[in-house]
């Protein structure tokens, strides 16, 4: 399964956002892998500060359970000052439907 979505950074935080992802917590990386997520990339539109994310997940992925995991909640709290978030600090994710795929 391929999931694509966009998120929004706040002005002036691109370098910090990149640094935090360059130093991603090993426990978060392990959690994503255990949830069946692989090949996860985030791209930046520098003009709008929009983030475009694409991830591939196994058919039996437990991605929908991640919002309840303490490590995920801690990561969202850590990242909340840098981006648009919901009341629980979960990033605002706008799903992007696939309209073309070449394999």
C-alpha cells in the first residue's frame, strides 16, 4: 500500500525539522518498521513550506495503531513547535489521492 499526504511547516524551521529527522530516534525508526512501514520519504516545497510525504506499508500494516503508541506521541510533541498540528500534537495530514502510478 502506498500512502501520500502533505503537512505544513511553520516559517523559519526548515533546518531544525531536517536536523530532527537526521537524528531520528532509534525507537521511532524501529516502531515504524514494526508497524510494517518502509520506504518512507518526506519532500519539501521550499516556496510554500509544504511537506509531501510518501510511504509504503505492508498489507498487514498496523499504521492505524501508531497514534496510540507512547513513542509516537512523544515524537509528535517533539515536532509540534515546527509544524501545523491538531490538538493532540499529531501533525495535520492532508491525504493525497493517487491519480497516476508507473511501475
